[in-house]
């Protein structure tokens, strides 16, 4: 399989893994096993079922990418480009996956461990949970990340620890040459812990292009709760595959919000959640606004293993110009998962004459006492609504912005951080008024 892969950095993968897996590296075996799995599968192609509407090889072959694992730094001015007005938060700045301490303000206190992944490789939480998500082994890009990552962000909250304000995680991707970057993160919330993480991205203007292949593992133990927001702000010099694999234990709550905004030519979001304990609650919310020839692919997987769990998924898309989006939402209810409530909805506004959406809602149910549903819609603005607004003196652009904000309301209204909610709504208005 590997002989068919001609991406420039492939020939160096074995040497890179060898360099990363020095004798003192406790992950040496894990890295090599991941590379072996990747070698068998290779990169996804259009014949790979989960990728049949997305040709990732086209984007990886655009430039002569080099694997970048050495630490880099950025300036405060560049990190500030991700600021959210009015947000009171801790700040964590990662440059190509490496922590820049002088621009970060980390939470401290008993029961809080947060910092560079490389500093916690021997921590009990890391040893127990790193690379433990079963769905990662089946993702070729996740295997590549496991083999090649150098660093990322480690968060561990001990039992009953609650952060007093959100963590704002700012990813800066920068290089003087075309870079293939592999950030890796592990976040663990023990029994009764609670926290909020808001991710943002910054891409300084430069000639070099960055391709980020990131993986985040999330563990939410009994009665713990995590609010996880990812604001993917675009740039022409950036491409990304973002994989998040979460698992929940009994009585836990996980809320994942993903906002993909214009300009990045290619974005693929893989999100899987494994419900390992009863009485869990999972909310997956997504909003994607695509312009130009942008391609956005959201692939989600809800894995219901046990009885009495609830999952609610709602993704909305607004596609302008010749933008293309893909949504694949899979719900798997195992035979033992009786009394499952699982709902999924994907709605889209196609505002460009050549904009397209490929939506694939999937239900796989083996239990007989469940409530499950899925739905999909695609359409344009209501002519009646547009006429109503225009008749009251509202200009066409302003009317479109109002209608898109109203369309997005089901997602944005659920944001539990007021400053972030205002920010996302402001971004929608700015995009629609262009």
C-alpha cells in the first residue's frame, strides 16, 4: 500500500519515528505499532468509505511538506489575534504544538495538572489513558499522529476539581517552509471534575503553508463535565485534519461545539464519542460557514455501548460561492444499550449557485428499546422571509446576515460562555456582510 503514496515526506517517516523513539522514550513501542498500522492502510483514498467525498491526497500533494517537530516561538501580537473580547480566561499558547510559557497563564492549584504533554509522559493519568481510545487505531491519520507527534497540551483535573474560568487554548502554526505539524493532546477529568476549554487558531501571513494533523483524546470520568469549544478561523495558508476522540463514564456530561469559518481551503473534523457508562449526556453542536472553493468535512461517530444514555447532535452549514461540505454522522447503538435516546440533525443553507453538500446520516441499531432519529435538509433562503425584511427597509446583505444568524441560532444559543457567543454571532454578521 505504501508504494502508492507519493507525498514528499513519506520516505522520511521511518527515520522520523526512529529519531522520536529514542531508547528513553516510553512511547517507543506505541509509536512503532502506530506506524505499522499506517503502513498497512496508507492514506485514505476516494475508495475509503469514510473519505469517499474528500480527496485528502490532493491537498497533501500540493506542496513539499516537511515534518516539523522542533519548538518554535511567536509574538504576543500574533497570539492576540485569537483574542475574544470580554472573555475572562486562562490562556495557553501552543506554537506548532509546543507550549510557549511566556505567553501563557496556566491555572494552578491542588488537583490541577496542565502543561506540555512531554512533561507528563510518566504521570499515572498519561500512562493509563494515552492512546486508549479504540477508534483511533482505525484512523490512518490518527496513527500517523501517534507515530510522529512531538508535543501538545496535557490537562488533568483530579476528583471534584472545577476550574473557575475557561482555558483559552490558542494554536499558532508558523514556519518558514511548508510544514506538516502533528500536535497531540490528552485531557482527563476525574470523578466530579468540571472545566471549559475554548480552542482558537492563528495563522500568521507567510508564504509557507502549514498542514496540521492534530489528535485530542478526552476522558470524562464519573459525574464529570467538560464544555469543549473549537473555533476554526481560516487562512489561505492552512489545511487541517482535526481528530477528537472522547470517552465518557457513568453520569458524565460532554458538550462539544465546533465552528468552522471561511478561508481555510481544506478542513476535516473527525469526532468520535464512546459512551462507556450509564446515564451519560453527550451534546455535539456544529456550525460551518464556507466561502470560495472551501472544502469542509465533518465526520462524527456516537458509540452507545451501555443502557440509559442520551446523545443529541445538531450540525448546521451555510455554503456560499462554490464551497463544498460533507457531513457524515454515524450512531451505533449496541445490543446492550437499551433505553438509548439518540438524535441527529444536519441542516444546510446553499447560498451559492454551485455550492454543494454531501450528507450521510447513519443509524446502526441493535437494541429494541430505544428512541433514535436522524434528519437532513438543504435549501435556500425563504423568499417570504427575505421579502418581509426587505419590505421593512432592511438591505439585502443585512437581511441575509439576519437570516443566517437566525438559522444558526439552534447552535449558537447553546453556547454557555456569553463572550464566545457574542464573538461567534459577530463573526457570522461580518462574514455575511462581506
